[in-house]
C-alpha cells in the first residue's frame, strides 16, 4: 500500500518556506556578525564560540 503525502510549499527535498526564512534572516545576521567581529576582542569571540559549542553539545546530550 502506497501512501502519497502532499505538503504545501515542498518541492522534492526543499521546504520553500524554511528556505525563504533562512535566506531572509541570514543577510541581516551576517552583517551583525561582521560588526560584532570587528568590535569584540579575539578572546571574547573565542569565549563566546566556546560557550555556544558547550550549549549545543549539552542540548544534544539531553
């Protein structure tokens, strides 16, 4: 028995609403990231990235 599932906004493996949201959010946040990279010190950037990795790692465990 074959089940055909039709999703609105999905073409094969691309979910177009999610794609559009990612594209629209990436441009302003890329600019924000560049500004922060120029404002913050190297040490602060490394600590922030380490904290991000720690949070993501802990969330994947639990």
